């Protein structure tokens, strides 16, 4: 990792490492999507394990399902979610401040490897969590959330991960936006100075796991939505690092 405010050095390393991470993570994402798509029972088994059945008071039909996800109304989960939802906004504010501080300190030489990493992180958040997840997949995937399917007290049919045949009309389950934000937060550990990676990196990693876990336990998302949303941010982040590495290397060629 580079120093926080070091002038751009003559680059000797290639962009092979972030590119290799991008390819490996992309392959993992595709394989996991295929796994969840071909074996939907994985999602259903996890959802059933946190769903509590209850008698339906208004009908005697044997086909109706009533009950709730045990942690859906848990007060601790509500508080934790409110706290974790604020973290990406705090992180964005810090990432926006770093280029300004670099400009104040270095003037025309404000572009450093650290600044490139901050810009890559911001772009990955906009592209991954913003454009791909929330504006495209959640809007058009059509996959109902667990609590909205007839298997868990809702009215819509279950569809497996990767299917766009569901009847959800907006803010759908595939994939989890909060899990995507959680994966992005984990990526920020790579940007921390070495002395801060343990005191700040460990809590970030814990929060990064807690956020998607809560979405599954409360019936807001299936396991596949959480895992694929979380991993997608790592894929996009690695892609942005690769792009910045390529353009930085080209800009320093004589």
C-alpha cells in the first residue's frame, strides 16, 4: 500500500494483480449464480430455517401459509440496520475529502496512487451499488422477496436466482442492495494505511458480514441475493482498480 500523500511514483508494477482478482471474482460470481439457479432449494432451505409458521386465523385452507420471519421485527436488528445504513455515506464523505486534502498538500501533484484508489472506490459504488444493482437488477429482475412469496405468507410465486420471470414490479429481491453496500465497505479495507487496517479493518469486515446476514434473517432477501450482491461489489471494485492501473501506466509511458 502506498503512503497517504506520496507523489505519483514512476510505476514499475503491472496491472496484472487487480486484473487477476477481477477475473477470479467474476468467475466466482458466475459460478455461484449458476449454483443458486440450478439448486433453488439452497435458498428455500435457508429461508425456511428462519421462518416461523403460525395458524392462519382467517381461513381453513390447507394451502395457505401464515407466520413470520423470526427476526423481522427484532428491535436490535432495527437499530443495527439504521446504524449500518449510515456507514456508506460516512465512507463516501471521507473518500471525497481525501482528494481535496491531497490537493491542499501537494498542489499540481495531487494525483497519487491513493487518490486513484479513492476514485476507483467511488466509481465502483456508483456503478455497482447504484447503477447495476439498484437501477437495473432490483428494478427489472422481478424476483419477489421471501416475505412476499406464497411459500412464506405472501402472494407471489417463488423464482430462483437469475430468473427474470417473477411478478415483482419494483424494488425486487435480486440482488440485495444493502449486501452490495456491505461488500463495498469491505473493499475499503484495502485503502486503509497499514497502521489502521486492524483497528478499522476488522470492524469493517464484521459489519460487512452482519449487513447481508440481517437481510436474510429478516426475510428481506434470499441467501443468493445477499451473497451475489456482496460479491458483486468486489468484482466491480477490482474492475475499477484494473482500469485505473491501465490508464495510469499508459499516462506514464514516454
